[in-house]
């Protein structure tokens, strides 16, 4: 029988036999954390749709498959030992131990994240962070990666890369936490680690067939998917950042305010930068900027005021936009710009947090006490944030590369797809299923997975010019 009761106000009460005291949990706090859990869950298929829409249609379903697979694999890994490796109180400064192996003992005790919620609520909430992180990185296999080995990769990467970084960032024993690093909702564990892993994956896999030619100068096959994915992500980010307060309080509300503001400014900024080039209002550009703003505000969302959020969005929309050109300068094929959006965006967010974190904002929950950042004349905070960012960047890149090359020499686990599979499309080669049923019809009528293109000539209205148009035959 679980040793919990309810008091006269209806709050949940657990009697701690060690201290002989009662621990009171407010049901509103638990409800908010559970609602935030659901919000973050919907972000994972949001990533799948966002990535899917940006690709060619012959590879569209693979990204949606990956997001569902990642949820399942990480859910098992988190139960098996992931939660224990990240959040056991008796672990080291770098990684936890197996105290909670198989979630043994994870129930009604106060959580390591907050004494206002039980450990089991904190566990399921943090599971969603663990699940979305490898999915962000897996976009790097787009159009040239085998799907089967990704299941092994996700389990191993979550264990070796995500869990240690989460431990040193959020565990009370973690070296970054003890040092004084500020990361409210995952600038380093989620975004820098996944973005850097995407860079390592892109370098390992090499360039896609036709790299550097017009063959890869295609537009997103389904911009509606891109917008839909952004909607899921923006919607879920209220739980991602607001839920990280681990309580239904003023700090959670403030986190939601700055999250929405940074996303809005980031989307507008990126779109305006793109407009200067083609004089077109790009939906993909707006969505990319909104994601960049959301990434940047993540580490600082519980520490900064609303005016700072405007700067977070503007700088993220600007820096991440220009960072998309790094792949051409450094000659790696990151077709979804994951490194530019998440790794660079996470670093921008960590640095801005050092500058604009305020002890008064952190104290909105009535509990948290921090020295703040540069606004509070706590200048060493920039050093803390740079140390945490650099460590996360280097650790993720090196360990991801090692994992990929070990898998490379294990029969059946090589991640790179064959050239034939790349030509055919990953959906057909790896799944035998398609995002759209008429893709299969194309195989019989055109002999391939891409539509036929016919050029037609149409006389202009005044009869003087001839306009060339490209017609796609599905």
C-alpha cells in the first residue's frame, strides 16, 4: 500500500518514514507537469512532420517513422536505466548510477528536480526531453540513412551522450549544476547535444548523390507539413519551457510569455532576412526562424525578462539564418540545417542567458535563488555558460562520432544507405511504404520516384512574348 493520503484542502500527502514528517504535493502542480508532459510529447511528431515536409516526397515517410520509433526506443531506455543514469541522487558529477534501474523506487518520494512534485511525475516529464533530443539529431540521416540501425543508435546515444549531459546539467550532483551553470529547459542537453550530433552524423554519412548540382536544389515537397510541424513544436514548447518550472506558478507563466515572444520575433527576423534576397514572404523562412527563437530562449526562459526575449528572438533569427551557410563553407551535407538551428541556436541562448539572467525573474516561483547574470553584475556567469556549452559541444561530437564508427564495423549496423536506395528513395527501399499512395503509381508510369516534368509554351496576352512553364505530371 502506497503511504499517501489527502489533507483537508485535498492536497496529496506523503509521510516520510525517515524524517517522520509529511510532504505535501499540490495537485495543481502535478496536473501542470502532466499536462506539460503531453505538450512535449506532441513536439516529437512535430519534428517528424517538420523534417518530412522539407524533404523530397520519396523520403517523406521515413522522418515520420523515425519520430515514432524514437519515442518507443527512448521510453524503454528511460525505464531500463536512462532515468537512473541521469537523475539518481547518489551518482557522480558526470553520470548517475543504477539506483533507479527499472524505475525501482520511483514513485511517491519528492523528485530531485523539485520537492513540489513526486518522483514519478518528474520521471515521465523528463522522459519527453530524452525522447525528443535524439529525434532532433536523426534528421541528419535524411535521404541517405538506413532506418534499422537507427534503433540501436538511439538506445546507445541516449545512454552515452544524452544521459551524462542531462546529469551534469540538472542533477544536483552534476558538475555544471554545482558550478552554477544556468540551463532552465535544455539549451545544452537537448539542443547543443542534438545539433552537434547532427553535424557528426552528416560528416560520417558524407554527401548525398548529386551534391553541389541542381539535382539537390529542390524546394520542400510539402510546405504544409513544415507549418504543421512548427505548430506542434510551438504549441508543445509551452510545456517544454513553462513545464520546466515544475510547478503552476508565476515563473511558469513568465517562461511561457518569453517563449512565445522569442518565437514570434525569431520567425519575423528570419523571414525578413530571406525577403531581402528574393522579395518573397517565405513560410518556410518564418517557421525556421520561429524554431531558432524557441531554441535560443530555452535555457534562459526561467531566468530572463520579456524585453530580453525580443533580443533572444532577433539574434537567433539572424545568427542561425547566416549559420546555414556554414555547410557550404565547411563542405558537409546537413540538408535540414539542424546544426545551424539547434547547436548554434543553443549556444546563442546559453550566452544570452549569461548576459540577461536576473535573480528577480528566477525568484518568481518564490523559491529559486541565483546570483543572476551580467544585468545583476555577476560577470563570471558568462564563463560558466561558455564552459557548459563547450563541454556539451565537444562531448556530443566526439562520442557520436565514436558510436557511428563502431557501428560502421559491426555487420548490419552501418548507417549509410546504398546509392541504389538513395536513388529509389528511403521510403521504398527501407519501408516499402509511402507518405502518399500515388508515389507507388509513379513507379509504374514513369519508372521512378520523381514526377515527370514537361515544358510547355504559352503565348502572352499581347501575343508578343512566349512564356515557358514547367508542368509537373503526377
